[in-house]
C-alpha cells in the first residue's frame, strides 16, 4: 500500500512538472511586455505616452507597457515597422508618408491605426523685439527645425519651403529638441525654432514663464491651403488661444494635424482590441499624464485617419456602433 502511495505521489509530481513545462501553462503565466514609442522629453508625447502605458499596465491583465524616449514620429514609424516597439504615437502626415513609402521613407512601412488621439499644433517660436513677424523673416536667421527623425522636423521643412525658404541654404540650421531649443533661444544662440506638439507644451511654458523673456508665437496658419494642395487634406488651420501661454494675449493661427496611436498589422487582433477598449474605458486617467489626454474621445477616435485601421480596432468600433471611414488611398 505504501509503495502505491509513493507511486501516486511520483506520478502527481511528474504531472505537475510536465504542466509547468507545457506551452499553454507558460503562456498563461507570462506577462506580455509592450513598449510605446513617444518622443523627446520636454514635449507632450513622452508624458502622454507614459499615461497610456500606465493605463494599460494598470487595467489590462497580463500586459505591462513602458513609454520609450525616441526622436519622434519618423523614428516611431520605423520602430513599429521593424517590430522593435509595439505601439507608437504618430503624426498624421508622417504616418501617411510611412504607409505610402515616400518622403523620409525609402519603402512602405507596415503600420495600422488604433485611434486618433488628439490634435497636434505647429509651433514657430521667437522672441519679441527681434524683427521677426512672419516665417519669411526667418531667412538668414539661426533656426532650429527640431531633432532628426521627428515629425516636427518634417512639418518645419514643409512650412519653410512653402514660404520660399530653402532650409539648407537660406537659414543657419540647428536640429535641437524643444527643451534644447528653448534654452538656446533664451541664451541668444538661435533666433527661432519649430516644434510640434499639443497644448500646452512643457518647454514652451517654461520659456514663456522665464523672467525677462518675452516669447512670441509666429502666426502662420495662412499657409495651410498651400500645404493641402501639395500634401493632401492632412493639415488644417488651427489656433493657439489667447492666454494659453504667458504673454500671448491674442489668438495665433497655426497648422494643425491629428495625432494617432499606431501598431503593426501583425499585432494579435485580441490584443489590439483590448488595448483600445482599455484606453477608452479609462480615458479619464490619460489626462493625469498630460492635459491633452482629455481630448481622447470615442466619437473622434475614428476621424481623419490617413491609413487603415487595425482589425482589432475595427471590431471594437463596430461594437460601439461607430462608422469607420477608411481613407481613400492612391493605387
């Protein structure tokens, strides 16, 4: 009898060992790690990406997300396309270029949309009293067009060219982050800088609040029709409302475009579905990372996508009764 009991114990132990070694058990016990490509510290995307990561990690069982510092939209598209990051924040114009394989991209990048998150704004920043009243006045000046690989750089170059300024010949060009640009402008090392982000931007707020510094936002929303003519209906005229930043006492027109959360087409449909579902159900927590988080709404998440949605996102939106308008893309 004792031998039988010992045999049964051995069998049970072996069964347990085999269970631990089985793929099904291992998969069930694993935490899926995902990274989110954002941008440089000092802007909107890094803290916002951190908020997205926190919501996913807190409310989606079995998934742990981390926000990663990157150079911005161009790098983010390449990282997602190469499978080096699972999610990323993306500007609509750069995402469209990536999907089509044009502009900064030598080949088509496989990306899909999960949601339109909020609007992005193009900042053209200088100081009062320096004789800069238009983008045209930047000719011959020292200008930062933002960091290499960023969506902000893409827009900056397009804006300069639309105003007839060659970025490589007509300005002394720097390629600094928002925080670096702010410091360089204060120190007199540059005359102006471009940046793209939400409202408010940390580096812009810091510059505007600096004692003895009178910051100026250059009005340039007038150029939107010219940009739309060349690049399609990606851009729209937007405004920095008066009092958004210290010293800005009137509305300033600028260029707006959508910010999008992207993933790779190969992401499991259930994972994409659950990530989107989690973000929508806990969207109030996104504003804890940055105020633009409050702009993420279910009814606007399906608007203005320049490339297709992921099947997991489509399933979720359809369940919510939302109509998805897929973009009309060139053949």
